C-alpha cells in the first residue's frame, strides 16, 4: 500500500501530461487540416482570383476554415492583396479592395507577414526568384488551453497558394 501511495501520484501526472500533449497535437492537426482544406479549395477554384469573384472566394475560404475547426479559431484570408475575410468568434467579416485581385504580385515574407509590394506584370521574374502571379494567403490561430501551463499557447497554421 505504501509503494502504491508513492507511485500513483507520479503515474497520474504522467498520464495527465500525456493527455494534455495529445490534446495539443490533435488541436494543431485539426487547425492545419482546416488551412489545408482551404488552400486546396483555393487551388481548385483559382479562376475566382479576380476582382468580380475574389470577395466570394475569400468568404468561402473563411467558411471552410470555420466549418473544419471551432468558433474559438481566428483567421484571415487574403485574396491577392485585395479581398479580405476575417474569421473571429464564429463570424466572417469581409473587407479589402476587390480590384487588386486582378493584378499580379511578387510577395515576400518578413517576420511572419506577407509583404505584397506593388503590382507587376504577370509572369515577370520576381527579384527573390519565381514568377509574378496571383496568390491567396490563409492564416489561422487557435488558443489552446493546456491543463498545466500558466499561459495559453496559441497554435498557428498558414498557407500561401500561388493560383496563377
């Protein structure tokens, strides 16, 4: 009995830590899966990266994010530096300039953010390599609530898709 009383708290801590770690991995996988589903939709519907259809595409991608995760997820979908859909609290809000979706860009990443730069000729060589084209950026963030850590880590996932 004495040995059991000494060992059981250690075993319970190990089990609880394993469950907590598993929950974090599951949440991260679910978030990345939702971003991947949105990115796949953007690739299949690449013809919608245009001024007339870009806002609807951004809204559809944000709705896919929401339907594959939970209402705690926040996210942002930017269609070619133009139409933007923000996801927060289970609702999608739209903004941005739709006319920019008709231009081509050579975006670069800096400190986790996309710098779109100015519009360039479609198919032109980009200074950092690659060709100018149309892009869709999808980001999502989930506030994971661990059992043992004092602060809540935020799980993030991101995809940038070149559609043209």
